[in-house]
C-alpha cells in the first residue's frame, strides 16, 4: 500500500515535466525574451547583459532546479528581481523553456 502511494506521489512529480509540449517551450522562450532577457542571458547564443545575473542555462544546470522550484520562485517576489505577476501558464512555459536548456548540448556548442 505504502509503495503504491509513493509511486503515485512520484508520478505526480514527474508527470508535468513529461507532459510539456515543444510548443510551450517556444512560447516560454518568447516570454523570456520579452521579460527576462534584460537581465538574464536567456540562451547560450545571446549576449550576456549582466554579469551578476545567472544565465538561464546555468540555472537549468543547477540540480536544485525543477519545474516545481521554478514555479515557486516565479510566483513569489524577489529582492533583486522585479515582480512580474506572470500567469500560471506563463510560469509553466518559461519554466519549460529554462528546463529545456538542460538537455545535452549539441556538439558544435562552444561554451
Ligand atoms: C531586473 C533584472 C532581472 C529580470 C528582468 C529578471 N531577473 Fe531573474 N534574477 C535576477 C537576479 C539579480 C537574480 C539572482 C538573484 C539572487 O541571487 O538574489 C535572478 C535569479 C533568477 C532565478 C533563480 C536562480 C536561482 O539561484 O535559483 C530564476 C529562476 C530567474 N531569475 C528567472 C527569471 C525569469 C523567468 C525572468 C523573466 C520572467 C527573470 N528572471 C527576469 C534579475 C532579473
């Protein structure tokens, strides 16, 4: 019984990430370009706008970064980041985009 419950909880954690569509990632990238690129380097190809702000790729690589941690981070306010009041859909899409950067780098990438 307990194992069954644990499996269910685990499923609950992994399901959102697996259901993310490529389309969400693309919309998330556009949202990030609009709201986040002033401070964050949102993809490895774009210029670094601010040295003291972590790039989205480096955020994606942190083991603590999950869809859940991003959702929590983006739905609360932060001292060094403006309050965006993103909608839940925007948060999901931007999180999907950030997490998509964690995928293995293509061989021709130079960072
Ligand atoms: C005005 C500049 C600014 C903008 C715009 C901005 N950020 Fe940030 N962001 C920061 C700074 C500075 C930090 C580092 C926070 C710290 O270390 O206290 C940060 C940290 C983060 C982190 C957490 C990294 C960690 O350590 O866990 C995430 C996730 C993040 N930003 C996402 C976003 C997203 C998504 C957007 C667009 C919706 C965005 N940021 C827009 C300045 C900005």
